[in-house]
């Protein structure tokens, strides 16, 4: 690559093998094995040499491109446009328990993915949106640390069961959940229990 950044390496069609990424000394940096469109996201340094291998004898096109990022505000609805491949970043002002929800088209299967500042995968929530009152992500949360950068990405499953950029506009909302901290002493050591208050 010509400059530092997050890059996506992907097949344009479904491939029933795997993809691996290596540094200039052929040390493996990342790997994905599955059926469908194969894609890796990796922080790369400008001017360094990297190698990728799809482990397939089939002929298909490969796309390598620099990923886009954008800031995300807390407690503010954000519309994600159809085809958007952006990673949305968030830096908590305080440690807390946060919930990201996605509202889209009823009966579509969506995924919310969370990554750390190095774009290493942390967790995801994947489910159907059964009705307008039940957004995806409504039953999950994540502990985020003050001052650290986190990234969210939003995809949906297509007819080939691949996760691809959303095909219609969706609305996302990031909120900190109210919690109560209770300190107790099991034995001689103090511990903190965090209790979530409410359902919103």
C-alpha cells in the first residue's frame, strides 16, 4: 500500500475455500475460511509488502481497497445508506456499558460487528428484525473503556448467505445503559457488581 490505513481484501464472487494474509516474511497476519464471499480487513503500513492467498484454483476477481471510517455520536440516530461500507468510530468519555441497535427492514437478517482500535474483532450480534419494535442488538451490550477507540460495522445477509453492505437504508443508535455499581467483599477482597437498570 502507498499509505497506512485499514484495507479490505475480498473476492467479488462466492469462493468455497479460504483467504490468508501474510507479511513480507510470510508470517500469517489474518485468515478466514468459509463458503461465500471472502473478505479480510487489516491495518497495513504504507510501503511494506504483503501477500494474500485465496487457496482456490478457480478464477475470480479480487478487490483491494482502503476502508472508510467516520465518527459516531452517542444518543443520536444515524442513517446508514444502502451500500455503505464505512466503519463508524466511537470514543467513550467514561467507562460504561453500551448498546448499539439497528432498525431496518422487517424480516431481514442483519449483523452489528464491534472492533477495537486495531480493527481486531471483539463481538457481533446477528439476528432477524422481526418487527419495527424489535431492533437488532436490543438484547446485547458491550463494556467499553474510557478514551479507547472502537469501531462498528453494519451488514446484512443476502440470498447466498453472505454478509454484505446493507441493501436499504437502516438507522442505528448507540446508547449507554444505566447501571448501578455495588461493592461487596467476598472473603478479604473487594469486588464490584454492576447491575443494569431498566430496558432502554
